[in-house]
C-alpha cells in the first residue's frame, strides 16, 4: 500500500495549524506547535515520537477532546465536515463512541473495575441508540471471536481483573468497534504488554481494522510496531512535526536527521567478552534456589553463575520470576531451598543477617528512577548518604567523592549537585540511581529493567554508560529485562526464565543462533522488526494459532 | 466469602474485648467523680446516717473492685442490674416492696425511641446527602456546588440547639405544620409517631449531611482523573451517567465509612436535640444517670453506645469489602 492508494479516498479528519498548550501552575506552556494532520477514510496513520513529543495529546485532539489542564489555542479540527472545536459538547458526545472511538494504553486501568466487560461493551451502542442490548451482546461475542479471545461467549461476563492484560487489550479493541466507528485512536495499545502477547494483539487489531475498513491513528514510540500497522507515518519531536511519509518510504529513506537517529538506535552492540576461565570462582552463584511467596513456590531450582566483569541478562516475560530471583540474591526474600554464594562463600539468606561488607558488594539499580529516588533530597544527599554509610567519608571528603561519582555518570556536579529529582529528566534521574549504587563501591550490581521506562535514545545512553563503567571498575551485572534488543546490545550471557524455571542459559552468541529452545524461539520471533512485512510474513509462516499466548500454552 | 466470615468473627471477638475495657473505664471514671449516688439523691438535706443507710442498701460501702466484679458477673449472665434511682429504699420509705425496675426494663423503651429517631434521620439524611454529593461532583466548582458547600458547612458549624430553634420557628411557630414537642409514648400510631419525630429528625439531618455530602463529592471527584472515567467520556456517555455508573460504584468504600460514623453519632450523641424537643431518648437518661451517679444505668448506656460504634464500623467494613468486585468475584 502506498499513500497514493488513499489519494482518492475522502478526507475523514483534517487538522490544520494545531497549537496546544498545557497548564502548569499558573502558566500555559506549548505542547503542540502548529501541526497539520490529514487522515483519509480507511487509512492508518502512525504517530511516533518520544515521551513528551505530544503524540497522545494530538491523538486526543483529533477527537476534539482535551485532558484537564490542556487546551487547543489555535487551529481547526474537522471530522467528516463537522468542526469539532466549534461543536457543542452535546454534539461531540454524539460522535464519541459512535463514530470516533478510543483504545487506551492500559486496558487494565481503562476498563471500569466495577462492571463486567460485556456491560461496558454494550454501553456505547445502547446509549447512542445504535443497537439493543441483546444485539450488541451478540455482536460483542462475535467481535471477541474475531479477535480470537478464548471462550468468546463467556469471557464478556467476567470482570476486568479476571482477564489477562493481552485479552483485555483485545476486549478494548472490540469495545471500540462496538458501534463500527469511522475512526479509532489507538494510544500505545501494546506498550504495557509482553512481546509474545503484543504480537497477538497487533495481529488482531490489524485484521479487524482492515476488515471494517476503519481509519485509525496509531500512537506509539515503537518504530518496529508502527511499521507493521501504519500506511503512513508522522514523526513528532517536542510538539513539532519532523516529517511525514508513506511507511516504506519512511523506513528506507528518512530525510530528517532526527528520524535517522531514531532508526539508528538499535545498532549499539557491545562485543561479547571472552568466555571465563573454567574453574574460576564466580562473583555471584545462585545455587538450586527455590523460593515462595506464602505457600506457593514461584522459583523452582534456579541456578546460574555471574563472573567478574561479565553481564548476565535474565530474560523472561512478566511473572517469569526474574525480579524474584533478584530479591533472593539481595536477601529481601530468603529462598526456601538453595543458597547464594558471593566470591565462593555462602551468604546468609536473610539480608538482616548479612554484615556491612556483604551488603556493600551487592547493589541495585531500579526500573523507576522516579520512585526509587527520595523526592525531597538533593542529588548530593542521595549519592552522599551511601558514600558516608559504606566508606565513612564525611564533610569535604564526602563531597569530593560525590563529585567523582557524578563525573563518572557524566552529570557535572557544579550543575546538578543541588538539584532535586523533580528538576531532572528521566535519563538523568536514572544516572543518579547508578551513581548511588556505585557509591557503595560494589562488585556486583543488579539492574532491574533500568531502561524500560526510558525513551530509546536515552536508554541507549544509559546502556553505554553501564558498559563503560563495567570496563573501568570491573563490575559484574545481572541485567533483568524483557527487551531482547537490550540483551543483544549488552549481555555476555543469557538466562531465559519462564514461570519460575530457567528454560535455557548460555553465552549470548549461542543463544541468538539456532537451534533454540521452543520458548526462546518464540520470544525471539515475537520481537517486531523494522520491516513492514515482518508481521505478515510471520503470520504466514506460523499461522495465527502459533503466536502469542496460544503458542506459549503449547510449550510444556 | 470465607475470608469475610473470618473477618466478622475476628472483629466481633475484638468488639467484646472493647466492650469489656469500656465497662472498666466507665466504672472507674464514675467512681472518680466526687460524691456518689447516696449524696447526689439526698442533696443538701443529707444526714450522715441517711447516706450510710442508702450506701448499705445498694452495696456502695463495698470496695469498688468487688462491686465491679459483682456487676460483671451479672452482666455476663445478661443481668445488667437494677437502677439505683428506681429503687425503693427500706430505710427511706419505711418498707421495701422488693420490686425493682431493672436497667434493661428502664432502657428498652428509651433505646427503641433513639433507634426510631436515628432510623428516620438516616432515611432522610443518607439519600439526601449522597444525592447532593453526586450533584455537587457533577456541577463541581459551579454556583450550585459552592452554595451546597456553604449551606452544609454552615449547618454543621452551628450549634444543634440553634438549628433546632430555627426549625421550630419556621416549621412549628410561623407555619404550624409540625409539632414542636416530641412527646412519644407507647402504643402510639406509627404515622403520629413519625410526625412527632420529624422535627428532631430534620434538625439532625442538617447536622450530619455535611460530612456525608462532602465525602461523596470528594470520593467521586478523586476518581474523575482515572483512565476508566476518561474512557467512559470518550465513549460519549453523558456526564450524569459517567458519575453515577462509572465513578460512584468505585467510590463506595469511603462513603460507606463516613455514613457509618454519622449513624453511630445519631445513636450516641443527640442529647441536645432530645432536650430541645423533649424527646424521650436514651441520651437524656444517660445524662441524668451520670448526674446522680446511677452506675448500673451509666454502664448499660455506655455498653450500648460502644456496641453501636463497633457494629456500625464492622458493617461499614464488610460493605466496603463487598463493594469491591475483586473480592466479590475472585479470579
């Protein structure tokens, strides 16, 4: 498909010179600076950009909707000849849900916890007088079947908390389809999902959008995802349009530097280090660990070693036990069976029984720098506290050490030492988190999804920093992640986990070359690639029943 | 649901313990007050002999710990003892008929009246407050919202007797629609009883509405930023339905808790309103009994008050749990 395919189609949405502002305290500051957007009937437009680019804000504006504290200051939004900005809220209500529908990022948060799925599904058709309750229920089940939800006749009678994330996301797509709208806004619908689940949702969304010839705006920060879904791609940067082009054109010949830099992100790859000498003592050795929350075992006989100066990536989907393993190593969750060894010596299982030097050698960096840093302490205090606690430095010596550490994380102390976390960007906060763990002068650092909350360019910077620090300080990392691209770029060895078991482990080069364990293979094949035909080919190759949860279920 | 039963059992056991502790505290507190029943009832004409005689009659000359144990022993068997004030004293009247009005007999009709008043008030105030709260949330920051807030806050800030007299002035004196005295007696027809109770009930409604209305409003507004509310709006659902169907069911827990606290207040704290309307409730009896140190009655009243708090809070907690679909429909 090319843009030409839609040239003759009627224009559905026409946004002209849109300027939007958001309020913080008493001031209005710009979010969108004069963006135009045209969408024809049946066309899927991909809106991509990093966080803060204004893609969700623009997506909602195309529905004539602004969140609280946001306003459209200039411009016009026409939907099928109706001026949405001039329309009364009553007129807009008649369109929303009926002709324009919305699929939110987190289906778990966007379904009302108090009502059954089917009741929420039928609400819009009933309220808009499109269908009766019975008709809409029957239609809902039909849509559930089309979207390949398990037990389509029964699943609607469940409450949102009784249904898994990927299923909820598909149920939400079905709900958006309930009145057969002309336009659906998909706002990062797969961002919160695991890769194997994501692929299933992508496939069903694409299929149903094609079947009903619905126009869509697909908002995401993931280029590979948008390449599968969109006919046209528009790139946004801090509220400005960077460029817009037909998908294949955009992927093969991006014209703007920013777009090229986005495309280049995934190319950072550190060479794998040579294999360790056999018989050397690992820094951390996890030995036959079985651990339980309450009475239910969540880890089963997990064993792996992490050697000096090496990075072991622990990969798996949510609920696979990656973070639980980290909790066992740090002593937050004493294992039921098994032991943890540090430099060949067994560690007390409970962190309260470990002495200071044992605690010092194992440090952690967290996923959400936002919540892991005390919002009321300055950077100097956040880093200074472990310096004082573990090394006993005070006063000027402590300050000097803090400055050294800030130098290592490439944040100039003169500029940042007195800042609060709220005065820094996500990537800068994560760097402070790294400095805090380095302050203890550890041998081993657990990195728990440290890049998954960050934009790709920023995440890459963090990965490079971690790699440099490893070489300089001879650190060992346990790198917990669900993102295989991250694994490819930084790991020496890989441990694949599923449902609390280690499925496969070995050096990275081996893990990324066939033959794989069936589950590893599924994980690898589910990562979207920057090729617009990737999903089509994969579905052709594997068939719709051999992707996602259905395929996971077949692996025993 | 088993977990709910377990919670009920645990809370009831804790409740019994609370009642036990309350009874000790009250008994000790009344004993700490200067004077005792004999002195209070005899007043200024008390002779040491008369005081002594009454004390012996009632056992007040015994050690407080022993008296408490005797009371506790009786209470555990369901006998709350006899009211001092209702006793005929041999030393007083010359002959003891042996007939004693028990505390239970004395409190029962009063308690029933109090429950009736609380019930009527709740039936008016709860729907009124919740509806006002919903409307205030729907038209938040509008003139209606502000006016509602100002009125309910003024009514809760005014002394109860003042509100009572204002209502009497407008509803009984200037427009003689309702009786200003609530003389309730046994065997009254329900409608007549209701009519006589209406004015005190309206006064109390003014007192308790503000809390419940403001909590309803706040709990709903708190949810309006959630993604599922945004979703409902983006489905083109009308604003009233968004609030009643999408926000309210998820805001029930805090609202229920505030309702329970206010109902407990209606049972235990309405003595001023009872006095103004001469309503024969338990509050007046309680105050009179404290005045004359009538320990058995004071004890019984306090146990009833404490039990009301415990049971209402328990009910609120159970309802909060049941209002959560995650607990009602486990995975």
